[in-house]
C-alpha cells in the first residue's frame, strides 16, 4: 500500500526556520506595543487581542517566504526586515505624534524629508537596535544551522495561509464584539492598531486610500445637496455688535508654531516665559480666547492652515496639502479678492515644504514669499528654516510693498520640536523637569515671544498696526503625551488624566481689531471657527459658503469643539476614546449617554466635511457673488522673476 505523504511535517527545516521567525517577530512586536504605544487597554479582552493580533500578520507575510523554494530562508529574512522597518518607523513617528504612519503620510515624506532630519534623529535611541534583533538572529541561524534545505514549500504555505486567515477572522470577530462597527468608525487609528495590530492596520489603510482615491471619480453634483442642507441648518449668524467692524482693514495671520495655551502666564523660576503674549491676553483691546483648541490631524501645521483658511476639517489620514491639493476650494484669500484684497504668504522655508507651492495656488494666494526671498545664512536658520527674529525683520519691507487692503499669513518656525536653541539666541533658562525636550520648550517659546513683540513694534512704527486685523493662533501641540512625566511637574499635578490631555490641546487665539474692545473670551472654539469669525468682522456674511465653523463672537455660537479623531470638548462634557467625562471635575460621567448628543453632531460634521474634501464637491458649488479662481493663474517665480510676471 502506497504511503500517503503529508504536506506538513514537524521535521520540515523550512517550517522550523519559519516558526522561529514567527515567534521572534511576535515577541518583538508585542514588546513594542507594551513599551512604545499608549493604546488605552481597558479590559481583559483587549489585552488578549493585543497579544494575538501580530500573529496573523506574521503567519501571512513571513509565510510568503515559503513560496520561494530554495530561497525561502532569504525571503523570510527580507520580509522580516521589511516588517521590522515598518514597525520601527511607526515607533519613531509615534514618539512625537502619538499616531501611526499612513500611506498619505509616506507621500508627505517625499515633500518634507529634506527638513525632517534633526527631528527624526532626536527621536531615536541606541536601544532601538532591539527592534531588529530578530532579523539579526535569523541571519545567524540561516548561516549556522539552516544552510542546506531542499524541501518544496508550496503545500506548506497553503496550510499557513489558511491558518493566518483563520486567526485574523477570529481576531476581527472578537474585536467587533468588544467595539462594534470597528472598521466603519475609523476616525481613531489607535483603536484599529489596538484591536487589529500595526500590520493589519497598514493593509486596512491601503484599502481605505484606494477607496478614497476613487470617490472623486464617482462623485456628481447631487452629492453636495446633503452637505448644503446640513450647512443651512447649522449656520451661525453674525453678531450685529461686531459685524463689519473691521470692514476694509488689512488682515495679518501669524501661526505660532507648536505653542500651547498652558504657557500663557506661566512663570519659570519667577520669570514670565512669554511676557508679550501675556500682555496681549490681558489687553482689553484684543480678543483672547482661553478655551480654543487646535483640530489638526497628521498634517499638523498645514492642517491648521487648511482649517483657518477654509473652515473645513483636515483629512483623517495624511494631509490635504499633499493629497488633495488639486481640489477646488473657496478659501479666504479667494473670497476676499471679490472685495479688492491682495494676498500673500511669508514663510522662511522653501516653497515645496508641505506642497505649499501647489496648495497656495488652489487657495488663491497672489504671492508666496518663501526662503528664496530671505537671507538663509547659517546664523539666521535652524531646523525648519528661518529663525523668527530675522524672519520678521526681513519680511517687513516686503509687507510694506503689498497693495492694500491685504490678507497675509506669517508662519513662524523657531518654536519647533525638538526646541533646541542656538546659545547666542537666548539667555532665558531652560526648564528643569527631567526631560530635555520639555526643558528646551520654554527657551524656544520665550524666543518666539520676543520675535512677536519685535514684529508688533515694527507694525506700529510704519502705521500698519492701526489699520490691520491681527490674528495670532497656535497651530498644534508642541509637547506630546510621550512627555507626560515631565508635564506633571510643569503643571504641578500628580497625574495627567485623559481630560488634562484633552485640555492640553488648547492653543491660544488672539484677534486684535483696531478700535474694537476685546477682552478674555471663555467660549469654546476651534480652528475651524476662525474663518467665519474673521469674515463677519470684515462685513462678509458666510451663509452661502460651505463651511463648518461657527462664528466665535455670535450669540448663537455652539458650545463644543470636534477633534479629528472623533473626540470632543465642551463646557459640560469631554469625550476621550469614547468615554464621557465631566469637564468640571475630570471624572467619568455618571451617565455614559450624556455625551451622545454632541458625539452624534461631531461624527456627522466630520463625515460631511470628508464628503467635500474626498469627493472634491466644491467644484459643483458656486456661492452667490463668488468668482471662482483658476490656480493656473498663479506663479510663484521667486525674487529673480520679472516684475511683470503674473502672480
């Protein structure tokens, strides 16, 4: 009788090598989950899922190596290295952004890699070699103990593939039980990694991006109807007390890089860190909003610009500036063209950073003064470009030449992670909180504060101050949750709770309108709310525009702020990771359903904004009285271009 040959044998050396690779990879990945990522594990089910979710990915991807016959060992080692590199890239990215890399982020790196070097290296440590030790061990085993192997592995791979799919479906079933609609409610990547794993998340991300890329092709004019109806139902009318009070005035926006609101009035060893910004916060002639939040996603500074300019939310993954720069927009610079405004951006970095040279054309900016217009000698630059003091000094002559009224934006750079200062630029002391990044943050924030005072004095000296609306805003957080140990000392608390973390997303917003009384404003707001607030001050009603902001000065201003991951803050409740907390006490709400009404509004609003951005719906919509712009009409040719060139 002929003996039946089993496709899978325990003594198969390829399978032994494969099994060792799977086990080593699982141990390394699980260790990374525990050491590097703050995934918010709440129950035993989530602990179990975190432990098993690397297994299906390891079986599937490393199992591909079994298809390569005599080169299976090499294939497994290469696949292991690629997966290890992906894991490590996520670790380094997470150390600052508390987020995971997505496909759009990878495309952003092509645009921004030239200036990211210092930030990336500061996030690496010598101990990181651990995340590649399994690759090193596999190479050693392949050379020492698995040199001669001849088995065919195709049938073995079929069993491995079937097993990997079974494990994944088991994982997904338990995940859906613990968190229903996990894949459809994908605002928060932390959830997807916690339940499915970093590698399965990457596959999901690829699928989602393919899906989003196809949305524009299948969109038509009828898709804007639901958004338009929602917008009309949620329009916030202007406050008659302030409407038109800044009519015809110039506008200057200043982006305060990485500046968080806890720094206002903060003293380090008895010294005010930001005395100038503190004075503005207490100036009755300036509106200062002390419950104002950034709402950025993975695009950070560029997301803040997008929110402020368009009153739309950024993308859940990647950055609009990179991934949707070809869309049609109806941004503030384009709107103001119809009212005789010229427009310009001043930025001490090169125009390709964040794809600004393309995106600014879509927004309707007439001119873009980038690094080519500045003296970029070494003593004037650091990290991401021009230091703030020489940047403002060299910007003034260009600003003074602009046709008035103008709409302009200044993007500061010095207060950027990792916040290290050149010794000659500051004599302000560093903090002493046991964390170099946090310690240096106080020095760079003080330097920025001095630069801002210098800029305001220059505006006053040339007469622009008295006829210009000045808007200062923090673009996004500077200190991430990875520095919470030091932040406990900074804030003088025993624990950084979920609600404190949410409140640390507060950034300052100042609006100075010549001749208009201001003062401290306690209403809750976010970056999406600034455009309607500004346009109403300029006497332009925004009721016909597709926007999701609510005029901060309106008597009907809403009382909540949406974060890009679906969480929110309000004067009564704060939602973090789908848990409802009391704003007053920071404790879990006794009624978990209390957050549901706002939660529903937040999810609806994010979805509506995504409809506009992903489907490019504004190409089907023309507001009353608005003249569409053509991005091809703009050319940012640099200082050597002919004065007759079209801008």
